[in-house]
């Protein structure tokens, strides 16, 4: 955990409010008791938690440390030790296998059900059910953290819809109006070529490595009305990655790459490297989750004035935007005391700001004091009414230019949000990485054959269970 004298200054102004808030904590678990029932001081629990992505700017760590100070002041029986952390498929698998994950860590929605089935997440049902909002969360989102018996193994802490992100400065340099982002895939192609031709930057970039190629190919498929998997009436799953929408998406990438020369020269981008390139002003447009603003500003040093986002263009029947999110989970090795402390931390750090005015304002004050993003585009964990109310609570602290994200915020609730494929998701994405790479590096790649081979591989994995 990073700390500094500045951190203490940021935290001090908010501590009094936090202590008042914690006295009536919504968790149903005492959080300010300084002694046990027999009058002796309770044994302090040391709780290891994930903090921020490595490379985040110092102010971001200062804001995080301020929140830790607030939590520890309200929970003197818990000592927080934080670790920098960024989820990637390969590194997470190694951490999981090696037993090096902290007590509280985060994973994408796609990993939740598999890890639950494998017995690799702690069962936190008893602690979760004590929370007053346990029965008010979005039921569809909660399915991402429950097993077949309804037991709970994590907290959905953030949700996103896929978005089209664009660089407003490159739009202006290319003679495009940044307040008129593209609304169709034809316009995206047209804008990408204009950016590439006039500025020399990559007009449109595509992820293709570390499972992100398959992830974003699924985004492009959903946007054209296709699906990667079908759940049959008998409960079996049929792989459908060779559907017409996926073929159309790959042909689209092919045309931007080989006909328009608007996709740059790096065809092994993943989530981290595409964010770096975009943050550095080297990319005009790309698709990703709607929640990347904080990473772009904190870790990539992007000028906030240059950032713009809008909804994914949709076409065809049953099209929609891929939705996903983040789960805060507890290490399966945690003992009872650590597990209870972990739920208290998750409730404080991730959840209270979504449902409590006092906590929402305190969180916004703390972030704003360190010049961190407040008002990032996202989807509600609860309902839209609660989401809108929470934005009203913190309106005086919102520092993300809402005019630059309104094209997403105003339209995302009109789009069908479709969950990621539920079976062998990351394995499927890995297989599809190579398909995307082939199309971007071989002008004569046989899309039909690539998808037929990929479909057979995915179906084999699905059938193997």
C-alpha cells in the first residue's frame, strides 16, 4: 500500500463523516466496536486486498489510501494491506494455482461461475445475507455470483455495457465533429479512414491477444444480431461461433485493415496495450467496456478533454451490446474472521457508495480531493432509479465531462444488454484470438474455414465439460 503525508491530509477532512456513517453501517455487522463482549480488545485481523492497477498515478493511490484510512478508523479490528493488481487471464490463473491471491480480489463476470463450480471462491452466503440490500440487487446480475443452490460467492461491484471510445482531439484534427460520433458501422469505417489518412494515427484499433480478441469479436457479433453459443432446451450448449454475424464482423475488420489501411500496424493488442495506445493519442476509435475512463486517465495519462464515448452501433434483428462487469471475491482459503472482515471491506469500498447518500458523497469527496474521476459511465448494479439518485447525490463532485459521455449515457438504456457466453468463456475467447489475428495479418485468410475450425474446437471444449 502506498502512503504519504498528502494522503493523511486528504483523509482527514472525511474521517469525521465516515465515523458518523459507520455507526449506522448498513452491513448489519458492528464496525466500530473497539472491544469484545468480555471487555478485552478484539484480535486484529490483517486483511490483504487488491488496490489499483500497477502504473496508476500517485494521486489515485493517495485517494485509495485515504479510503483505507477511513475504513480502518471505523473498523479498528481490521488492518488493511493492499496489493497492486490487474486481472489478466494468464496471470490470474498462475496466481490462483500458486495460492498467491490476496484475501479480497476482483475477477470479471466471465470467470465467476467457473470458479464457483471449481470450488475456488469462498462461500459468503451467511455474511452476504446480513446486508440490508441483499434482496434488492439486480437479480440478473446476481446470477453471476450464485451457484445452483443459490449460495453467494461474491459481490457484483461494477457493470458495464460495451462502448465505442473515440479520441476527440483526433476527430478534430481529421475534420470530424467530436460532438457527432458515428452511429453506424459504415460511419465508423468512414471516420476511421479519414482519421488514418489525415493524421497518420490508427483510425480504428482491434484487440486480438490474451483472450481480448475473442471478447471483442463477441461484442462485434452481438452488435450484428449473432450469438456465440446457444443454450438448448435439454441444458446442453451448442457452439455457434461460425454464425453469419461473426463472419460479417471479421469481414469488416478485413476491409478496414486491407482495403482502407486504417487499423495501424499492431495486431496483437490486448486490453492494456490498446488502452496505452489510445491514451497516448495513437488511436482514433476502439470498442471496450464503458468503464475504462479511470484507467485511461490514471494509468495512461490521457488528457480528459480528449476522451469521448458513445454506444456501440447496432444493426440487424436481436442485436445488442455485450454487458459484463467485475466481481469482488474472497479467497477460498480465508478463515471465518478473515472472511467476515473481507465482506465488511467489500461492503465499505465497493457497495456503500452505490446505495447510501452519505457513503456516495464521502467517496466522491475523497476521489475529487485527489483529482480522481467521478461520474464515469457505467451500468447500475441496482436499478436505474437508484443509479440516477446516486448521481444526483454526487453531482457537485462529478468531474468527468458529462457532455463527452452523454452519447453513451443517454442511449445505453435503450439498448438490449446481452450477457457474455456462459460456457468455457475464456477458453473460447482464446481460440477466437487466433482467428482475429489471422484476419488482420493474412489478406487471404479464409474466414469461413477459420470459423469452422474454431467452432469445432469450442464445441469440443463445451462437450468435455
